[in-house]
C-alpha cells in the first residue's frame, strides 16, 4: 500500500506523467480519480450493490462505506486512520477476508442480475 505522502505527491499536480523505471510507457494520473479507475462498469456495479445494501465493508468502523466508489484521497485518509492501531498481520488477514467477501458478493450480484 502506498503511504499517504506517496499518494499525495502523485496527486499534487493537476495531471502528472509518471514513467516507471522499467517501462517505456508513461502513465497519466489526473486529480480526482477514483479507486475504480473511473471505470463506468465498476462504478455502476458498485453503486447498484451499495443501493441494495450488499456492500462489503472494507473498514470495520464504517460498514456502509464502499472503497470502489471513493476517491483516491478519501481511500488514503480512511486507510491511514484504520491502520493506526493495527499490526501488519491483522491488516493482511482483514484484506484477505474482504477480498473473499467481495468475490462472494460479486458472484451473488451477477446471479441476481441475470435472473
């Protein structure tokens, strides 16, 4: 996970061009992007799940919050606050649980969409 300062530095300019050390392609990152990379399919799916109350909570203290609908900045703030009292092992375990729960929720959402 990127630290708050690293993400802030990446987002400091209106539009930054970053060239990874081992890559020949430049990547542009604009201000205000979302955790879903502004993918309309992901945004629509997550919005639908959120409105139906099927959102998998990424953060225990904020059960209705959906990281996929959040901006990068909001996600960084939530992650920094969440991780303050957790060990690395606890965060890893929680991440695995969330990913499993999300996969199950996605399967259920796909079944209800096609039904």
